[in-house]
């Protein structure tokens, strides 16, 4: 935890201080024409806010505890790094408990313990959270809990948790179709409630979560500012933000093609690649990668939803959610290196009940670890990264190719699982 993590840690520090000393609803800016985009500061460093309010509130709780321990001061240093990582570690611990106890009535104590330990001891989880300090566990915890709640026939709780996930990180929206399908095919839909009533119950839970989470923004008169801040997330000018995916390969090929006339083919194709701007790709006369990526991911999402349309057990809907996140992280433009993380625990839950998904879980974990390690080692400026030039062609490009191949393999295995007999929607066993 004392490791410096990535450059995002500097942002979390500022946000934690801002959320500890001011209302979350005011951090996006208040009013203005056009809407003000507030710059929050700490020790002469400043940044804007572009995460939903629940993530800020959680960082703010850590910030308040840190400020109290330092009697009102907010010194920078290793202690502050640890403080902003604490919410992530607590989310990981809560996920451990969720899997160990939440899955126990469904697959027994032994299976639940195995699933929990595969999460807790997974190098992908350790590198993403405790080492590098990403906030992904904060949203994947309520997202996973939402799917498990449906297995226990708690549609309202499932909707509430899904809403909490969306209030933590925008990528959680990708998982909402899987939650909706799980509710539609869940226990309530086959009993006295009916599908539409179950879906309405879950939707009311989501609406309540959103109402609670967005109330400070509404009271503060910052709704336009919040909408503007969330919109900025779709404007990052990069094909791939260090994510080993389809667009990282395309960026590599474009750079090499346009460089080989000056550098020679060998140097152009063996040099380490780097982020390529979407605006530059458009200037060269190519289609807008954002639109192309949206179409590719949209097609994969539509296919997966149709393939899993009859799935009602936890394992299939978790497999669907995992595939959606894998497809998003691989096919969409401007994805960042940590966005694949959500697929790892979701496929892990699916593999607990559908063991043929276990190899997918292992490969996804390995790809994610390599993606982060090749760029950051165990933390920026600390080292222990596998040299990218070790493979002659940039190793990140090879990992990206492997990830694209893994997505195709994932689709095949996922399709086969969906075609098999549906497991019981509720399979409690003695505790």
C-alpha cells in the first residue's frame, strides 16, 4: 500500500481532500453559462472532477479520517497514499466476504471459499488495487453483489446495488443489461410477481440509489456541471489509453506505417509504441474511431445478450456481464489500461458455477496483469516491469493481439455455456 501507484493517485489525493472539506455536490462546479468546471486543489496542485459522486464520497471519508488524524492538516506523502488506497482495500475485503458467504448457499462452503480466495489472491486484483491504486473494486463490489442478490430473489436490492455501482464509476452502466436480464429471467419472474413487476421492482431500487446519490448535486444547483463533467469522459483524445486492445494494435500499425519511410521498416515496427490521438487518425482521413468502436462493441453486446437471453442462473448472467466488460475493454476506443479489470471477478463468479469458464478467468487475469506491469511495473518509477523490448516487437502489442484472440475464444466458450441446460435459478445447499 505505501507504493506510489500510478499518476492517478495524485488525482485521488486532491479529490479526497476536496470531498473531505466541501460538499460532493459542489466539486463539479456550480452554475455558469456555459457551466463552470471547477478546479479543486491541494498543495498548489489542481485538477477537475470527472467521477460520479459515490466514488468521491468514499474518497472523502478516507480524507476526513486522514485529516482528523493530522488534526486538521493534510500533509502529502506516503501516509496519504495509504489513506486513499484504504477504500479500495476495504472493497476488496468486502468482495472476499461477499464471495465466501454470498455464494455459500449456492455452491456450498468449499466452492465459495475457493471462489473467494481466487479473487483475494489473484495477482490482477493485487496489482490493480493495493499496488497501483485504481478505484475499480469500488464499483465492481456493488455490481457483483447486485447479480448475487438476484440469485436470492431480491430484485429491489439488486437494483439498488446496480445504481450504487453506476454512481461509483460510469463503466458500470455497461453491466445494466446483464442485471436487467437476470431480473427478467429470475425467480420472481417465474412465480407470482411476473417479469414486468420484477423489473419494475429492480428499477425502483436503481431509481432510489440514483436519487440519493444525485441529491447533493441537485441541491447544490450543479446538475449541468455534473452532466458536463460526465460528458468529458467520452472526449479523451486517444485511440487507446495504454489498454492492450484492438485500438492499441491499430495505433501501433498506423505509427509504424507512417514512420517507416523515415526510420526504415525494421525500426518502425520494433520501436515501442505509444498513445495515438483520435484527432490525428481523423486528420489522416480514417473514420472516427469512437464511432467504429461503438459499433463493434454494440454488435458484440447485442450478440451476447441474444445468446444469453434465456439464462436465469447466476453463473450465466455473471458470464454475460464479464463478456460485456471484456468486449468493451477490447473493442471500444479510448479505453484505459485498467478497464479490463471488471471482467476478471465477474468471469471468476461465473467460473465458480460453470467450470469450463475457468481457463477464460485465468487468461483474462494474466492479460490484465501483463497489461499493467508492462506499463507501470509494480508502481510508476519503482520498476519491476517486464521490458517491452524483450520480444523485439513491443510486448504490449503482442499482449493486445492475445487479448483480441482471447475475446474470440471467450465468445465461443460463452456461447457453448449458454447453449447447455440452464442450471437451477436457486440452488441453496445446507450451510
